[in-house]
């Protein structure tokens, strides 16, 4: 079994073929050598065999597999003695398609396989693992599928098992993830957990706990409201520059930016608070914001449907007009 034992080995490297990376394999290899690595494993998102002509949008297509392998075999020979090149894949465990998948990837030399369980069941009919959910059944299904995949004996390690974004109680989370960890220990399969150390955020148990509590507040509704704000708020700096050039006025440029951001905030506020009302999650001072949101929506409706009154008189300051001429 190939197992990374020190920081001079890396087995999780994608290429441009799956759309998750850019540049060439040679560039990665040269940089790995410069950084002191002695082993570099390439593990593109593997091609998978699906039915009815379905093609995945985030993995290498089957017709690119030969180029992937032959390119790495040539580079392995070229850099022999300088760095050890491994050829692998990252793939989910989809029981329904797994046998055909193994036949596909073993047509060419392969050194290892990483499990990255991005979907429960499969990506055609299942659910993305990273979606926020407090459903214990969803959590259990994810853990069961990962354990079943490990039992096949073909995976070298499990990548980012923390992708599962369970927002329920810590006790339920610990209950199911303890099963996953114990199973991995019994089968001697490493778990590669993503953890970025940010001072003040993820550099201690108390800070991590606070971040987890904050993350629980960022629900799907909050995310949708935030996306709406970004859709309607002030545009990029290039567009702002164009507004300044066309208006030829700093005052009106800032007025336009303020109006766009203000309007975006009001719309997202209405979506979040009225959405919370329908979801039955309004408490305390939240009721005040619901009333404000309803009043704002009523104002929007009034502005849209109010009667149009056309002016019957035209007032012109003839004195100033004549002076201007």
C-alpha cells in the first residue's frame, strides 16, 4: 500500500483534464522537486462509466484516460532518479457502477486510488455530500457508503471525509463519525482531513468550536440571500470605472453605487426574513425584521402598480433659459 509518511510526499494532485487544475504536469513536477518532494502522485478525478450517455461535469472524460496515463509514464521515466511519479485517481464509491468503473481504470497502469465521496448514492440520482443538512439519516448514509467503499480493499486512503456538512448536534455527528474512524483504523486506511490553520480561527479547540457554531448559522436560506445581494450590489471596479467615465461626476458615481448596494441589501433582507417566516424559524427580535420585510415588499408592490399620473402643465423658467442662450 502506498501511504504518505512525510511532507515530502503528495498523492493528491489533479490535472487540467478534470477541470480542477491548470498548467502542465511538468510544471507540477518541477515545483515539487524545487520544494524538496521525493514523491508526487497524480490523482485526477477518475472517469466513471454511467448509463444513458451521462457524462460527469467534474471528472476526466474516459477518452482522455490514455493521454493522462501515457503522459505520466513518459514523465516518470524522464524524471527517474529525481522524483518518484505515481499514477492514481480520485473517485467516489458508487456501488451500482463500481464494477464497470474498475474495468475502465485498470485498462492502463494505475498505482493507487483515493476515495473522495462527493455524492451519496451517485451523482445522477443522489445528493452532494457538502450540502448543509441536520438530517441524521443523510449523515448515516454517507458514513455507511464510505465504510462500504473502504471494505472493497481498493482505496489507498479516504480524502476529505470532513466534506460532509452536518449541522445537527455534535453528539450525533460523533456517533456516526466514530464508526467511520474505527472502521478506517481496523482496515488500516488513512483519513486525509482538510485543515487550514488561520490564527484566531482554527488554531485552537475553542476557536474551532466558535467557527463551527458560526457555520451552523449560515443556512441554505442565508446563502441564497447572500447570493442575491452579490447579484444586485455594485459591480466590479471596471464597471464602476465605466460609470464614473459616463457620468463624469464622482457624486453621481457614489450615488449609483450606494443605490445598488442599498437596493441589494433590502432585497436580500426581505428574502431572508420572509423565508425564515415560512420556515418557522422566527424568534425574538426576528419578528420585528419580518414586519420590516413585509412593509418593504408592500412598498415595492405599490411602486410597481401605482397609477401613473401624466402632467398636464409644463413649467419653464424663461428668464434663465434666455440667459443661458
